[in-house]
C-alpha cells in the first residue's frame, strides 16, 4: 500500500508538472503573440491619416477686383476671427474701406509661409493698396492660407491631426493625469491600487468606477474591441504591461493623445487632441488655455454626453470638476482655478467644415486623383491636395441654382423639388474647375448630376456643327445662305426623320450666322448631312469628349447624351480658340509634411485651326446680342460680350445653357430626374441660372483678337453678297482670307457724305 500511494503521488506530480509546463507554454505563446501584435502596430504606422483637400488660396494684389464684403466672407470661410486688435494669426479688424488682418501660417508647395500682419485698402470695389504693418512697407502680393474643403477618409472615417508631445501644453497632460491616471508615471501598465480603490468605492454604493490606467485605455482603443469579458480584460492587462516594458511613458502618452475619440462631425470621427483643438476652438493645440485643456480632457469620459455644443451645462460642470482635481493635485493654484472656472466655454458655435461642404467638387477631385494614386494611399498617407476650387464662385453657383429652381417651380405651379440642375464653372485661361454643383441641395452627397447625369444636349452641339462647316472656307462662311425649307429623310428600318424648328415655321434661305443665332434646326440638319456626320463627331472628340458617340443624322441636333462636365470640356476648347486644355481640379499634391509630391501643370494642345473657331465665336456672341440668348441682357450688360449657346431637347425635357466671358466659362443644366418634360427652353430655364450666377461674379468682357488670317467685309445678309457700309441692312462680318464674297450686291449709288453719316448713326442706334 505505501508503494502504491507513492506511485500515485509520483504520477500526480508528473501530471501536475506537465500541466504546469503546458500552461506556461500556452501563456508564453500567448504573451509572445500579444507582444508581436503590440510591436507591429506601435513600431509601424500607427494611424491612417486622411488626405486633406484644400481650395485655391486667395491671392491679394493691388488692382484685384474684390469687394470688402467678399474678402470678409472668405475670411469667415477660413475661420478668421474678428477682433478689436488683431495680433494672433487668423484674426482681423474691419474699418471703413480698410481691413487689417494677421494671416495664418501655411506650408505651400514652394515652402512654408509665415504669418504676416497686413492692411488691405479698398477703393471702388478693388484692392487699392497692401501694407506690411510690421515693416511699414507696401506689399505687391499677399497669399492667404487655403480653406479646408474636405478629406478623403479611411474606411472607418477617422480624422486626426497628429501632434508631438512637445507641442502639447503641459496643462493638457496635467489635466489628463489628474483625472484619468494619477499614478501614470509610477505604475507599469496596471495600477493595483487604482483597481482596489475602484472596487471599494463601487462596493460601498458609490458611483461605478473603472481602474483602467491610461496605458490600458490606449490598449483597448488601439488593439481591442469594446466587449466586456474577463478574457478581454486579461488580454488588456497583459498588453498594457508589454507596452510599458517596451516603450517609454512619453511615447505612450503621445500615442494616447493622438488616439482618443472626442466628437462626431457628420460621418467623420474627430480623434486626437490636435484635431479637437481645431474643431472646438479653431486654434493649434499649443495655444490651448488651461480651461480649454480641462474641457477636452473632461470630455474623454463621454464625448457625446459632455458635448459642449449639445450639452453646454454638462460640459461646463465637467470642465470645472477637472479644474478642481487639477488644483487638488497641485497643478494649478487657487487664483488660476478661480479665473479658469469663471471663463466661458469658448467653443466655436459652428465648427470648421471637415466632411466636405462641396461633395460634387470633391468627387471630381477624387476621380482625378485615382489616375495617379492608390485609393489606400489617399485614405492613409495624410496627403495634402491643393485644388482649384474658388469658394466665391462656388457660393455664387450654389445660390443661383437653388434660388432659380425654386422660382421656376413657383412660376409654373410645380411641386417644390420637381426640378433639378447642375453647374460647372471653369477659368477660360487655365481650364481650372472653379465650381461644381451636382444638384439643387449642394451639401447632400449623392447622385452627382454635373459628372454623371448624361442627358441629350440639344442645340449645344450646333457650334461644333458650324465649326465643321466653316473649316471648309471655300464652301462655307458666316454669310453663306442655308436652306431652311422642310426636310424629310428616309431611313431604312426606321421612321422618316422630319426635323422641325422651335417656332414650327420654315425660313427659306438664311445666312449661316443667322441660323446659328436663332438655332434653326432644319437648316442645321441639312448642313450636317452636307458636311458629313462622321466629320462633325470627329470634331466633338477633338474638342475633348473622350467617349465614342453614335453617328446618326439626329446627332447634329444633339440627341447624343453628355454630362455637364463633358459639355464644359467642349466649350473650354472653343473658348481657348482651338487649344484644348484638359479640365483640372488639382494644382499640386504635398506629403503630410508639406513636401511637394506632384504638380499638375497646364497641358495645352492645338486641335482646331483658330480661324474658323473665331468665326463661330463671333456668331455665338450674336446669339446673345440678337438670338435665342438675348434674354441674358436682363442679367449682364452688353459690354460683357458673352459668347454662348442655348439648348433645348424634345418635349422640353432638358434645358441647357453654355457660354463664356473673358475670364469664366459655365455650363448649366436644368431638368427632372424622372426625365419627364420640365417645360423649359434653354433660355427660360438654364440661362436664368447662368445669368444670375455670372452677374454676381462681375465677369470680365470677352474681347476677341482675330487670328492673322481673318479679314472683315460688309455683307448684304439677304443675298450673302459683298455690300457697302452705307447700305441699310449691311453687316460687317469676319472671313478667313480669300473666302469673302467678291460679287457685289445691288445697293444703289453712294449717298452724299452728310446722308451717309446720318445713315451710319441711324444703323448704330437701330
């Protein structure tokens, strides 16, 4: 029996030994696994940083056409604060026709730009003078920092501004230690005293407390889920110890301050003390006061519950509690405590925009970026995207579209929300896209009509048709008479095609210029069949449409569907005199540190002879002077000399207007998403949107410079023959050299000099 007991005992010891060995092995393997996880995340790229997308920077210079109210609106967009004495960056003071401001520093592609104190003097709606207030000397250019208009966020939509620990005020660290982990600098990841204190307080019926250290909170946020199980808590404690063994307190604290969640801005999550400082106070983290630091730290317990915008009283009480605990730990004195508790919350009423206020434009930026960057890099590398968006133009476009659509609905007894629209605005000189509006509610992310709504363009195709004809200078000029009599085209396998004019009438022999001016369909159809549909569609591609479009006879009347952006590309090349410039929304891309990564220069390629395009542009100016676009005079004075074209599709389903001034081009579309008739022509719908927007921007006049091979001649419009300047109905038209008619029209003898002058004045005033 003793031997048997000894054998059993020995066996049990062996089992226990191997069991303990197994437990140790499993524990070691588990610990090694956790250690690898800790090192992989902590030593690698800890945070996915979204790309930041900025508008164009406003550049001020003497002579710039800019009203004081427009500059104030720009400063408001940038988050500048009005003050009686601007000393800090991003502050300003408005006086009578003068504005003093301190610019915000910014890192541009050509290097960092420091803050400067500037006085801007205005006169007659222009910037008259710029003065450096510190050096008391004139300036010739001041570049403001660009407005943040959005970001390209990681899949979880986390946003943050990374800060180094040395950039964070000591008061923030003091508040965090006082409230969240008073023994942070003495424990090794877990705090037995804190755990025991929390258990005792809870057992005595006090408020439920947690004993987690800052390190444990970081582990939970950084590595683990929020599930409440013993296994997760045990894992958290082991990882916290491993984190403390491998990394310094400073590294842990810096990572924690960049990781913490503090607010929700739409679908964007505000993480880190750096972004929270900007989001709540519009200032860098280094400028936080003690009461502001206490507010942010106090919110960590419940960012939604203690939100200072939604629950200011709760937030105030929580902030003051944090201040009291800071005083209790000796971080602030009694006088500082009293002053901080008396201070208001000081939170911005409206936070700086993060999720883009211009989703249609941002969508176009994202699409263009995808040509050069992986989507993963755009969402994680913290790239800075400097774009072409002009906030002033964007505001004007959004306002004009929403207001005019509402007025059009009211005027026709439509239900509110029936009509939709889109606008694209570009610079005629640089092909930079200055504004994109994808619908009447510009803030809503959704279907982007400016990019994705492909609708028949109607008569917007006609400038391309007439360009194709005028390229054959030996056969067609602006004075050539076209046949506007009934046309029936027999088509095998389909119904006969019988194009009709808008006024349901036929006009006989009409000059080419007049046919374009009045947008006659029948003469355009005959001309298209004569010059050849394939040749016209080839010009459409040359002018900038990259997709293949069907080549039907009805294509010359605009049955092919294009998006407003594609139409803008066509008209951009027309405005450029035959030089194609791809529309661009990006100027340059910088790294997260502000180093230049890629620039997007202007690419120019001549694709069309400027001479025939000059003739088309002159005729498009007549569209506005005397043709279907003459109603634009209600919005812009004649001196602007707009070149434009209206477009209307069958059953009035689509209303289009495309045109350009000396500095801007815009394409407007109005219609219904369900493709039902909107009851609007190009002039009664889209043109009113275009005109209202452009009127608010004070456009530069379009001054055409004829190519060297252009000459002018007086023409009798009825016959298309050479006339004399004293003939009553004679018009002076441009011609490609050698193409002007030489046969004279019967005009009678030249009147006496006095009568000729009287007739000349009479013709001008008529």
